[in-house]
C-alpha cells in the first residue's frame, strides 16, 4: 500500500511539473498519463484484445483538433470523449475521423483546448475503447506460437514497440521524446476449452493487487510506472514459469521466464546476469539498486534481433539468447548470448527510468558506445580474467585485448566511406537511441567503444576506469552529456605525466574522432640514411575503393615500439599526437623495424615503407613472439586491408603473411578471417578477379593446415578451444580445404542417414558447404539454434556468389622462377639486418615472394650482393 501511495504522489507531481527538458519541444499536446485496461483473448490461433484507454493530456496551444496515432485497430466511435473536468467537449456533429491504413485518428472539439501555463493548470482526459486483432506477423504487438513439453500448441502475446511501433498497440501521441506515466489493468480469462489460459502477465511495473471477479476472470492492477517513453512500454502474456535470484549486495532481482520444460536450461543466463550485477557493484564500489523492481528476462521463440535498447525491467530476446541447451547451442551462440545480456545490463546500469534517481543522457549514441565498451570489458573478465568476474579487488581486472580488437575490427569493416562510414558520430546529436536505424547501430556502438579503448590505452586502464566510475557515480539523477564527460575526463586524468607531449588531452582526441567519419591510415617512411633515423608519419583517409581518398586531420595519439629497445629515445613511453601535417621525429632503430599502435588499440591502420615491411615479415617468420599477439593480429588485418584497397601488392601481402604456418593465436586467426572477408568487398582498389581470389584461397589453405590439424585432433572442450576450433573450421571450409570439406560432409551424411546430431560448433561450416554445393539444406525440421546457423550459412554463400558473379575472370599471372629450400636467399651487407638466410618449408614458401624480395633489395640497396640458389 505504501508503494501505491508513493507512485500516486509521483504521478501527481509529474502532472504538475513534467520533465523540464520536454518544455523545449515543439508540441501542441503533451500526454501526462496513460491508463490502459486490456482484456486479451486467444481462441485457437485467433487473438484479439479489447482495450479501454484514458489519456491525461495538457495543451500548449489553442487547438480544435486532437491528432493521435493509431494503426490497424477498430475504434468504437461512440466511446470517444474528451473531458474538461466533467464536461465532454467532443464535437457532436463530427466527433472524429479515423484512417487505419495511415494510422491517423482526428478528434474534433467544439471548443479549443486551453494552454497549460501561468495560472491555468487545465488537464484534459481523452477516453476511448477499441479492439485490436493480433497475428504472428503483426507489428508492435504480435502473437508467438510454440509447443510445450507435450507438443501442445501454446501462444504468447508480446509487444516490441521501438522505434515507432506503439501506434500498433494503443492510440497514442507518438513522439520519441514524450515521457508519460503508464498504469495498467489486465483481465486474465479463466481456462476453458475455448480460450487459451495465461498464468503470466508482465507489464512495465509491478503488481499492486489481484481481484477475482464473479465471472472467474482475474483482474490485475499494476502500480503506475515511472515516466517513460512509448518505446519503453511493455506488455507480455503467456503460460511461462520463472526462476529467479537476488543480488547479494544490492537486492536487485533477476527473474527468467520460459516454458516450464525449458527452465532447467535458463540457469546459465540467470547466474551470468547475477554475476554482472555483482560486477557493477564492485566496479562502482557502491551498493545501489540499478532498478526499482525486478529485471525480467523473457525467452521468446521468435527472431527478435536483440534486446530493445530502452528496456530495463522487461528484457525480451530470442529464446536462443536466453535458453542454453548444450546439445543444440554452439559456442559462438553462447558468446552472443553473454554479450547481449552484458550490453543490455550495462545500459541499465548507466541510466534507466527505474533507478532510484533517474539519470538521463543527452547523447544516447554515446551511452550506447559506453554500454558496448563495458559489455566487452565484462566479457574479458568472464572469459579471460586473472581473477574471476566479481572479484572485490579491481586492480586484478584484465584490460581489453581479444575483445577490444574484435570490436575494433568490427567497427572498421562498417566505418569506411563506401559503407556506413559517411556519417560522423556527432551527427547523431541528441537523437534517441531507439531511432538510430539498424544499419547504423553496429557502427555507433562498436566505433564509440573502440575510440574509448584507444583513449584508455593512452590514459592507462586503471586511471581510465577510475575516472569513468567516478563520473557516472557523481552524475546519478542528473543529465550526462558528452562535453561534460570529456571535461571530467581531462580533470581526472591529465597531469604532467599523462598529458601528451604537444599539449593534447583526452577530450581533444575524443572530439576529433567523434566529429570525423571514417578512420585514417598512417603512412610510415623511415629515413635510414641518417643517425638517428628519421621517421615520417603522414595520415590520410582510409577507404577500400578509390573514392573519397584525401588528406585527413584526425588527432591521432601515437604509440610505438622498436625491434631493438636498447638505446631508443622514447619508445617506452611515447606520448604525442599528429594532425594533418607530416610529422617527423627521430629514433634509434639500429637497422631494425618500428611498429606503430602498441597493443593495437589505436583506431587507425598503418602502412610502412617496403623495407620496414620486409624487416617485420622476417621477424614474424624467425621469431614471431618478438611481436605481441595483439600487434600480430593488427598487422595481419592491416595487410589484408591495404591489399584490398590497392595500397599493397599481392606479392608483398602474401610474403608478410607467409609466417602464418606457425601462428597459434585465436586473436590473430580471427584477424585473418576478418581479412579474408575483406577480399569480397566490391569495387575495391585491388581489382579482384576470380583468378586472384582463387590464389588467395589456395594460399590460405596452405597456411591453416597446421592449426587445423592441432585443433581437430584435440578433444579439449574448454570454451576458448571450442571457439578457436569453430572459427578455424569455418575459415577452412570457406577457402575450400579438402580435409575439412570431407569432414563436414561426413557430419551431414551422419545426420541425414543415422539421425546423428551435427556438432553445434561445426554447424555453420557444415551448412555452408552443403548450401554452396547443392543450393539447399534439407533434413526435416530445424530448431531455433539450427535455423540461425542455417540462415548465417545461406547469407555467406549468397554474398560470395554475388561477389563472384560481379568480378571478372581475370588472367593467370606469369609463372615465377622456382627456388629451392632451405636457404633460398642469402643477403650479405654490413648495414642490413638480414645477415642470415630465410628458411622455410616448400609447403609454405612461394617463389613469388623471393622474386619480389629481390626486386625490393635491388631497388633500395643496389650495392648489396645477392646470391640465388636455384634448382
């Protein structure tokens, strides 16, 4: 009862003084509260609901017509009233007009509405009743069919109202900025042979009381919600059951809802959610509940494409992102399950209408980026942390590495001028997150997170996270803006040691990257004819095509390390930024290489002069661990990108990648897989042909043989090994490695003839090969996990066939001189670092590489004596 009174006073206050920020909006009518009484009926596969709605509004102008959005519903005309106190002011001669196809409802008044300002505090109450038909294909509110443990058909009635689908659920004033209070009353029909019974009813707020009516219907009253937007509105009705857990420190409760026979497979997501809540408690070092009421996670047997960004108390997602069935779910699907929940709970922690004091974000795209960054950070602790997630000692938390590179490479594939990258992040301004189109969402989330990772590596992980947590904690209950965050970040992180050499700060770097679209490539030219060596850096905009190539002026923080660290000037703590102009600095390289972008966190690519690439390639071949795992992965990804863009020859690219026979890192091989996908970019500068594409497939087949054999010959089932094995198999099948093709064909035949289930981690590869060879994947009924992998395989094959159809056949390149191994090349020079022969197996060494090397050495160092040993 106390809570009900609390919400009553909250609503009264809201009606008197709604959000100050909303007053600047250009509106004529503002909805203060929606009272929704809904009576759902499901008869067989036919579903509809009767609804009575009362909307309390205030006016901002003298208007005679009220315009509302209402799509595809049957409105009871005589039920429409607009009450001014007890007086109905609807025009009796022409009360309303409704166009269901356009989704417009006009209510005509006999006297104008009086603006709500000064001494006038006039409220108006709009009332009406309507009926809404619901099908499995309906927008906004829809029906979901599933089978229970007895294979009886059951139904779910569910809403998903973002970005602008609330008009399909109720008549409303659909402005993404409008915030209102919502009060639900739900009638639940009794179970009989005609109507489908529902025992679960979930809305945007908690239950107040239940009332059993004489006709045996159950009437459920809910407390008024906080002020929320229409996209945050939720209604769910089903026959689901629940499991729940409560966080030890904050009393936040997580409830997972699913069909009763699948609840035993929901403990994974339940426990992971509880770990995330514990993580945030220890991350922020503050005991506070992040919501007012429980967090409901609902498994919906339908492809919902992730959680809704505005949800905080009712989180609906595809059942394969909630239910962990070990016999069906693959390791990659588990990864996506964990990441999507971590991302959603990060959004909730950063600010939601159900927290004790409401935090608002002026730039919601920025909140999306921080939530994505935190999700990857949580995933790092969960899968790779030295101390398991939930440790009370934050200094042992592991910084982003594998997941940081993953999100950066994902962003880079989206963020170039031929794709989505024509738009800078600041262009999204104050646009609500729910209105950001799906084609922009991956760019917004991963690019913002990647830029934060770049700045974090400059500031230092501990310092960055301390500043971030301090800022979020201090801004609880007020507005958060990008400018305010950058000012706070400078205040907490800039000192004599952490300021860049040329006076730049974190805020200047962030502002530069947020206001530019795309990303740069840095050209590195090492002048080795002087002591110390001079290194020239020049940036330009990166693009895979020949379009939009120009100088760029990103403020790029530079970090680097060198091959010989014995007497380098400042490679242990290089701290400077470069802009549009060519930047030159001195460093003692001792005839070795220099590698930019330490830890690979910088959101840019690097292209070295040919001789430096030659030195890097030799180190990779002779002693690959001289270069860190992250930097090897970035080098590999950059090589593919530079080749596809036309900025590196095929011979040089393959020569640098020739070391991959010895590579055993998942991080690096993911970079290879990402690079292989780049080969399919249309109209790229490399001038791809079918012949060249086949050459790349043949090259990568040889490179992945050793790691493929290692992974497929081990029975280890640790998550990281499973993930590595799954991705290598997909790459092996994509490049047509015969051993892998035969293996997945064997799996498919066993499934068809013996009804033996395909290993979930091999499923995408298996479906891919089958669909590419036969253009069909038959085999009877597929479950949700299999359907997702089948759709993934069909998409990959379709994209590749479309690409191969568009590119020319091409001509084979001239055959090169065949050279013997070992010791195919001997270089003798007093100044060259290549003082011993390059060695390698016949399987992994190509004659083209050495012809290319010969031409490089002759061009750049004509005085070198070169001895070729040939067959």
